[in-house]
C-alpha cells in the first residue's frame, strides 16, 4: 500500500469546535474605516473601507476578541479562535490517520457507524436521507442503501480512501471498490456479491425509524427535474433529459434507466462540480461484472482489457477531474445537511456550458462580470480601475479547477540600484540624477525597497510545469503579486485559445517572455483538456504533442480595430471615451440565424463599466464605444467567434439554438454609452488646476502661434483632435492645420468634431483654416508636412518607448524641419503633489514610505524629471541646429517645477547650399483620412458611415 505523504492540521475554528462544539459562539462586527485624505475641488463622497473584528464566547470558559480588524469575516473568526487556543493552552492535533493501515481501520469503523442503531439514523447526516427512502419501502430493498450514496455524501470516507491510495481522488470506481471491501469487514454490515447495496445486519428499532422519517420527509408529489446527458462519443452533442422522481422511489432509479444500468445500485457518482453549494454531479454506469469482488481485478487491468465498455467520457472527466466511464448524466439532486428533504434543481445546456467556461483561464472573470460575450481578461492591472476578482484569486481558482496544486508566489524585496533593474528612462543620453534611481519608470531615493514576484505552477504531484520570472519591480508587494498573476493568466488564456489549431502549427520555445515551460509535465496535466478542445478529425480527438507559442505583447495598438456601425441614434453630446477613461455602457446581444431568420436573445447588461485601452472587452465593442458619444446608441454585427460562449450566455436554449455554427449565425450588438469617467490623470489635474492643464497647454500654444504669426501648424500625435479642436475657439493667424496619428479611431473622432465646428464657421461666414487629417506614424517622414511654421507634440512622447521618443525627435527636427516645435510631457517630480490630492479608495490607501510614486497613467512608458527632459531636448537641439528653451504650465518654475514641462525648439539660420527633404516630394507614406473644405467624403451622418466602411475595407 502507498504511504501517506502528509497529514492535515485542523484550522483554529475546527480545533475549538472539536473541543466545545456549539458552545463556541462567534460574534462578527462590521466596521467602517474612513479613508485618509480627500480630493480637493471634487464634490465626491468620502470612501470608506469595510473591515471586521470578532469576539468569541465560550460560556463558563473564556471570552476573547481580536485586537485588530480584518478584511474578511472568516479571517477575523480564525484569529479569535487562535487567540482562544493560545489562552487555553490547547495543542492542535491532526485527526487524520498517518498511514494507509490506520486509514483502512478507520474506514471500516466509519462504515460500521453508518449502520449503528444508537447514533446514525437520528443524525443530520445526508446519508440518512437516502436511508429514509429505503425505510419507506417494502420487500427486499427495505433498509438497503446504495454504496454510491456513501461516496456522494461523506467527505471523510473520501479522505480516508485517498490516504489508502492517492489514485482514489481521481477514480470513483476505485473508491467504490474500497468501500465495498471495507464493508465486508465492518461489524454489523451486510453486502452482497451480486450488487452494490449495503445494509445493517440487524433491523433498526421502531424509534430510530420514526426519528429518521420525521427528520427526512419523503416525496409527496412526483418531481420532474431537467438534467443533461453527456454522451461518451465526442461527436454526439449533449442533450437535455427529464428525470422523474416519485414517492418511495430513490432518485437514482430514473437515472439508472437513462444510463441503461442494471439498477440504481450500479450508478456511480462523481464529486460535486460547479459551485460548492450545489449538488451538481455526474452519474455514470458501474462496470457490468458477474461478482462485485471482481471490481478490484478490473481496476488492475488496462482499460482496453476490461470486461466492460469502459470508454472514458472525456468531457465529463475533464469537468469533474475524475475518470468517468461511458455516457454520463449531469444532474443537481441530492440530500444535504442544510435541508430535511431531497434538494433538486434544473440543469440545462446553459448550466453545462457555464461549468465548462469556469474551467477556462478567463471563465470565472467573465461570469463574475455577468458578461460572457463582452468581457475579456484585461491586459493591465491597476487597483483603481480593476473590477471583479483579483488576478491572484483568478489564477488560484483556475489551478484548483484544473486539479493543479496551488500556485506558488514568491514576492521578494529587492534593494535596487540603477544598474540592476530595467529602467524605463535608462539610456545614456538621458541619464539620471545621482541621488535618484529609476526603476521600471519609477523614481525614488537611492536604493528604495521594491518587490518582484515570480510564479510557479505545479501539478498535483508537485511536479513543476510552468514558471514565470519578471524583470519588473513594484513599490508594493501586492502589486507585484497581482501583476505577475495576471501575466500567467494571460499566458494560459492565449494557450487555451489556440487549442483548436492544427498540431503542426503549435510550437513554443522552452523559455520566452519570462516563461519557462516543461512540456512533458505540462501536456501530461492538460491531456484531457487537449482531448476535449483539441482539433478533431474523423470524430477522434487529437492530442497536441507540444505547446503553442504566442507573444506576450499587449500593447494598445494591437487591440485597436474598426467596427462598422449602423443605426446610430441620439444627439451628439460631444463627450467621447478616450484612452484610459472608464466607459459605462448598456448592451444587448442577439444571435441571428441566417437560415431560419430567427433571433435569440443571448445576453443583456444594463450597466457595464470598463477601461478604454485595457483590453477589458472584445475589440469590436470597444471600437463601437469610442465612436459614439454619451447618450448615443449604435448597432453593429460581428461573427460568431465561439459557439460554446454563446451557449453559456443564453439563459434559455431552444432545440435549434444548440445546433448553431459559425457559418450559419452572426451576433447582433446594440450598445448605448451611458457615462464616461475621465482618466485619473485628467481628474487629478482638474482638481488642482483652474483652468485644467489641457487648456493651459492650448493657451501656451496659441500665444506662440500669434507671436510667430504662424500660418501653418501640424500636431504630431493629434489623437482625437483635442488641440486642433480647441485652436478653432481662439483667434489665431493660422491658415492651415494638420493632424497626424496612428489611430484611425482617434482620427475619426477628430474628423467629426472638426467638421461640426468648421461647418458652423462656414454658416456664420467667419474665417476658418483649411484642415487635413493624416493616418500614419510620426516617426515616418512625409514631404507634404515639410517646413511648417509650427509643430506641436503635447503629452504624446510618454506613451511610446523611450527609443521611439528619441527617434521621433530626430525625424521631426532633421526631416520635417518646422520653424518651431513645442513638446510637452509630464514632470515626474510633480507626481507626489498630484497623487496626494487624489482621494484614496478602499482598495488603495495612502501609505508612508510606500516607495517611488506611480506614473500618472498606466499607459505611460516613462515619465521624466526636469533634468532628464532637459538632457533629451538639449541633445536633440544640438544635433539638428535648433535652439531650445524650457517652460511649462501648472504650478511655477520653483520646486518641484511645472506639472507639465515644455520644450520650445527654434530652428536657427542655415546655409542655403544644402538640399532639403522637400526636394523628394514623392515620399508621401501618409494616408489622407479627411480634409476641409475640399473633403472627398463629407462627414454628414451618412458620410461618416461611408468613411467608417472604407476604414473597415
């Protein structure tokens, strides 16, 4: 027999319960703690934090209370119990046997207890519910209990069987065999070698029978319960069946008939699946053997050598984590300690597909958001904008559902120096002050305490299958853990999305992006998953022999896509979501079946909030949300990307809905934008500055335009056109304005806004400049923009990597050659003032010595101090015959400087003999997306749709 590898230690509450039972009373009080600090100028309620303290009373023994508070109730209760244990001097001991031999003896005694007249029939154990059914019968079945009922009802039996043989955790048939063999040695218990019933050798006393029948009520009226039949053959679809239960009949009788089993005693039961509070289990037929004692022999042989149809049901086995044979019924029916009657609930196809969904890396997140078809696992984690279960909790749940060990997080405190960790501004050109250290874009005092977190994923046997190490560090341990957990989740999520790829296209180096994979162990643990989701051919599942490769690049540019909208309703409020803002929408999704022309409602959400640019929703829906303004609604159509997701989302499945396919159906989305909350950076700036920094930057640019009498302006990285739009509200000397950006969605919004304002100027017969919007990268030269009077790049460079920011500066000053270039970027040294002004919330409290300040926006790749920005700008100016002067807006030039620092480059006189880039005017990589007044596509409501359609094409 295998030896036990470990013993379980009871929790403090369990120790107290073993000693004092119901005498121990826990009183938990909820406490609201005020958050420190307030956001100046914002009329918002003060956030508070909900915590708990606990008092434990044991009459005539002691009373204790926790000295501090806890975030979770159960932690407060366990802490109070631990205090009581220490005061009472109790030495916790394990009540779990240490060896298989001890476990076997206890299993024999446990089965004898079930049939002891003095104790068992009067207890609240759910197995007595099964007994009460048999006590209402007559004939040979009077008092007989299914052995599988013991498997379903008693956790301790399972624990003992796992100690005897660890394989019992995964094989219900092995558990059944152990119980049968133990019952044969149990005093007062009788079993037959012809079937799987078990009973007491002596009849129960009339008093015990009366108590059992009083405690457990029988079925008075017939009950009809829906269940799902999962065929063993993968090519056969699951289907709904009806279970009919009547008075004095055990509910497994009808299940046995659905499975064509000999009788109800030949129905095996899995562990519960889905929610822990439910009784959802798989029921499947036991092997058809002549003698029950032959079960042990059958277990020794390989599957193909058994005297039964022992084909593994891959879908049921994958969901339950146990070996399920033949066809299986998924049903929610059974007896529990909480109730005195048989508990039943319907299980339909939606239930089945949601249980499958929970097994996926992003499944629990989707279900928690009540948004199966829309929500996606975000690519970034910030405490202020994350909604739903934390990445760490999601990863732990995923590992449990995959029957893996708990993930191992190793968060290490590191005293860093500038030459140890990756610096977001660590180029030699920029440098850094001697008394500061820049770590992953964070600046702090020399050698600040930072945290890194590695993650290791083990099999149930503690074999390492994946490990992740990161070069990134964080000022708080929890941030390090959550971000590393999210990276691992994203890796698993992308892996699962490739399971239906042909085997020959899957490849993964052993180490990439900080991940190290151990393919043999990995594929061994996910073999059943691969057989369920893998590419099939001819009805047989193919198991992938390697692991798929995928890049971990989650940049916003990859997430961007255009969506063709129709039926846009509502007036344009002018309030659009921008990158980093929180958008709140309502939506409904219908499945449209092309053949039958029928529509089925799949999902409705009246209030769904997500962060723009974080990858938190499907791309097409985010594209839709960024093209409409608050109180507008729109309609678009998308392909059916995942059949199982659609079936999991549907609350009711008609017979024809279960036959949907990608080719025959599309999804119809109706979306309304309810509210937009500005990014935290904008809210902080508005709270401190009047007018806001964005307006102050515009006013700064207007002053220079008029001082120069500039007639042409190009805005590099114009985004949604906020600067160009604002310039139209000021009197300037401009005759032509141009915007360049890589985002089509941003340019579309800019075109709409500029079109509306320029149209009004045309109607009022006021002067207006010509306007052009180009789609392209600001690091690519286009000869049409050579030699403009003024160029602007306001709050853009921090959104790209530092080498790209330097490339942009070189290209603009050497090739575009504007007379004046204005560049602004956040002053990192001002961040502590901004962040102290922001109101802390319950997830993130202000902490002393918390380490370096955060960036103003999680999308920023770097933020520079004044000296770093000046080194960058001075180097560029010297290289390209420009002068440069420094200024800013927000605050003053005194310490710590302006909130937004600005460099103004001025081109100096040059010799006329050299050639200029304008001579090669054929170099025009930019695409004209919109122009005024000679626009090729007028942006009327119809014209805007045409433009969007052209973008889609």
